[in-house]
C-alpha cells in the first residue's frame, strides 16, 4: 500500500475527471514516473549533502569551543 498525499489525490481526481482514466494511466503516469524518480533522487542527494555539511560545521564548532570536558585544566574531582 502506498501513501497518497492530499495533493496527489486531488490531482488524480481532477485529471481522471477531465481527461479520463485511460489517459491518466496510459499517458500521464508513464510520463510523470521518470520525473518523480529524478525528484526523489535529487531530494535524497540534497538531504545527504546538507547533513554532511551541517555535521562538519557542528563538529568544527564543537571542537573549537572548549566545554567542561574539553578544557585542558579540567580534572575529575573524585580522582586525585
């Protein structure tokens, strides 16, 4: 079973009513499938790129900002 967004359902309803079911399944779906696949691939690539660059930015800012555990003079109080 697939998840259908309200926009997809509305587009299908309007196209089937105006053009017909045969046109929708015979012409529209075969032409829109490659575009949908390319858009999905583009979205995944952008998500990984954003994650990569945001992760590098967060890691570099965390490394340059000494926290309580990164301070060179920090020692645990329970251990002498």
